[in-house]
C-alpha cells in the first residue's frame, strides 16, 4: 500500500524487525525476484491501470506511482511493456 513512497530495503527490514539479508532471501524465495524488482513491477502495473482507465497526464501518473523522473519511468515502462506509455494508453484505453 506504500508502493508510491521512496522505500528502501533497510526501511522495510526495520519495519519487519528483520535483517536486510533476511528480507532479501524472503523476497527471492516468495517472489523469485528482488525487492526492488518487485516494487518496480507493482509501480508499473499500477501505471498501466491508470493509463488504461483514466485520462490523467503521464506526468501525474509518474508521480502517483512513485517514480522520480519521467526519463527513468519511460525507459522502465518501455522495457516492461515494449511500448511507450503513450502508445500503451492509445492501444488499451477503454472508451
């Protein structure tokens, strides 16, 4: 529920009263990916949903999902979905 915040592995470990290495192992075991990869996927999936279901500007979506700059978001999004956010929105938005 806090995916849009700047969350570090250390903060998560402190919140769970676990060591960072234990949290790392737990994520690998349960999600087969690192904490940062998992967080990035959550953010990108929420961005996809917002692109499909709203007319919010991409710049606002970027802020809502916790990315700190548009260039990084665009690069990550294209790597994940193989299209730009604009093309994704145009091809999926419900009318």
